[in-house]
C-alpha cells in the first residue's frame, strides 16, 4: 500500500504575497499585448534563467530596435538589451550554449535580391552582443538550429527534402556538407560526441524510385565525412524512425520505430520498436518489440478512424536517458473528420425558391491524440519495462510532441501540457505510483478566468524546476483588476 506522504506532486512555487485580492501570487510573469498577437519569443537558458525578446520601435529610417530581457531563475529581470537591426528582418530560430544565445534573423522575401541572414550572439555572462551577417545563407526554410562550442547546425526543409548547413561562428564560415547524393527525406538525429569530437547523423534517404533506407553518417565538427553505413536490414522489416544516445566511449544505442510487410494493411503505420547497438562504428543485431497489444487498447479508436479510411499514426518523440536507462516515447494519434450539413436552396424567377436536402461535406476537426507508449531499455537494447499513458479528450489542430519524461530518483514522471493544464503520472517500472492527475496553472489574481490559451509549452528548465509559457486570454469580474487582458506568461513550477 502506498503512503500518502511519499506521493510526489507538482507544486506551484510562491513568493512575496501582494495585497490585491489577498492572495499569494505564483512565481509568474505577465507581459500584456494586443489580443491574439504573438509578439514575444522565449528561450530558456537553463540555470542562467530565461531570455524573452520582441521587436520594438523604429530606430531610424530603415532600422528597428529589438528588446531582449534576461530574467534569472526566480523570474526577476537582470538586464535589458537593445539591439538595432535592419527593419526588414524576421526572427527564425534560436539556441544557447554555455551562456551564449545564438539567434538567427533573415531578411523577408525579396524578389529582386537574395535575402541575407544575420546571427546575433547574446553573451549573458559578459552582457555583450555580437552581430554577424551571413550573405551566403539565403535558404528561407530553416526549421531547426542547434549549437555546440562555436558551431551552429542548421537544417531546412523545402520541396520534400532536407538540407544541412554548419556555420562556424568564430571563423565566420558557412559550410554545406553533402553526406549522400540521395535525396534526404528525413533527419532522425544529430548528436555530438565530445570525446571523439564527432557528429552522428541519422538520415533517411532515397534515390529515384528506390525504397528509402536509414543511414548512419559520422562526420567531424565541420561536417566532413568520416564514415557512412546503412542500418542493419532484415527481410520484411522497414525502419521508419531512429533516436540516438551515447552509452560509453565509442558506444551508442539507437532506438526507433519500425513496420513490417505483414502489418502494412493493419491500420497502423508502425508495428513496434527496435533497438540496435553501435560499437566502434559497427552495428549489433537489432531487437524488435511489437506494438500488437496497443490494438486491443485502442480498438474503439481504430474502428472510428477506419470509417474515414484513416490509419493511426505515431508521433516519434525524444530519447530520454537516466543512469543507464533509455526511454523512448511515441504518441499515437489520428486525424479526425466530421460530417457537416449545409442547406441547399435553389433560386427561381419571381422570387420563389425550393429547399433541397442538406448537403453533407467532410470537414477536418483536428488531430485526436489516443495514447503515449513509453518503453525503457538498458544500454544493450534489452527491454526493462513498457507502459501506456492515455490521452483524455485531446483534440488539437497543432500536431507536435506533447509527452515528456522526468526521472526522479527511482521513479519516472510522465507529463504533458494542454491548454492551461498539466497532466502527469508517476511510475516505478510497471507499477503506477501516482495515478493520472491534472493540475491547472495559477494566474496572478483570484478571480481570473482563462478564456483560452495558445502556443503553450511546458519544459524541464533546470534541476527539478519546470517552466510553462505561452499566451492566455484572461477575464476578471472584480473591480480591482482589469476585466480583460491578453498576456504572454511565464510560470515557474517545481517537483516535490
């Protein structure tokens, strides 16, 4: 029997009380903005706090001042940076490394000239900023950015293919590595091995009408090819996704999803999970674990999806590591449709008409999340435990990874945000220590009612602290507080 005193729950962290409505405020920031605007960008920088920035006022005829606000881990403002930039820039992506924040800005599309790219380095340790113009980087489809040491990795997706760039910030040099002559359909991972000073890439590539194949690419930090090899191939098995983690010196584990020929028409794109080890560049034998028992759990949802001839899909998540355990998360969903009737009315001369039967049209409702499947392996790819987390009433138009894993001592906390709520559970291998629970984010005032939320994120920030941020439209019927406000918010939470 579990003891109440050993249950762990998410707790809001409180600080100095305020007099308004006699309530202790959560540790929270609100930045009010125009309704339904998305003016602010937030980039957490670990135990160095968080940076929030936005486009400010015009600084001249052809320049604009961007405002960067650096907050500490208690959400107290430390510094304000004002950086003048050309007026025709869009912010694209950002990442941080060792106290430095790298931000990519690009010129808006121009028909008569090639767009330029700008890198801004905000050093929150020295409180200095540096701007570099990269005219060679004219690709306006960048959707991923990552940094290590002085290297910045950029990945773009256009015309159903991926491209890769590596920018050396110290040498101001851009490189476009070509690992393969095949068309890259997917980049499954890009991991850094600091001991061997290598990059490991997992790419799914194909040439012409050939079946796509998963490849492992090893390069140096500049993207120069060291070794290329295909994943192990077994008749009837097709590897669809891959995630990578180093387990020891020159050793790694790859975990991903696969499908087989026998399940091609079963209503699932994915059959199960595979693991394969890598040692000194040589693959071990893969191990396959089937997803077959998901079908009994999801039989109702599968039958619903088949009415519209839709297959269940999986959203492949991250690979979480903790003390020699490697946890792989995939989220099952399907696109949901509904029949909508519209009246049909025929017009005739002299103002008369005839009412016909309603016309039925199929409309897209959104993505219905069904469950999250969690599997944990040892470094040799052997299954330690698996579990299942259902989604409840989860329908959204934005398809993105929701579920995260937080290892706490010998437990595993599984959680996901939706709107202004956080749903979580706690496991110990197969045992459910804490049943599925949902808590709501707390706002600043007692009578606040959140009408709706947008672009919400909930991430592990540093240690056992978490950060929730996004936009909320809030109403309040008290006399002391503004009746309506649309805010960009940040909430700090802790796990106890």
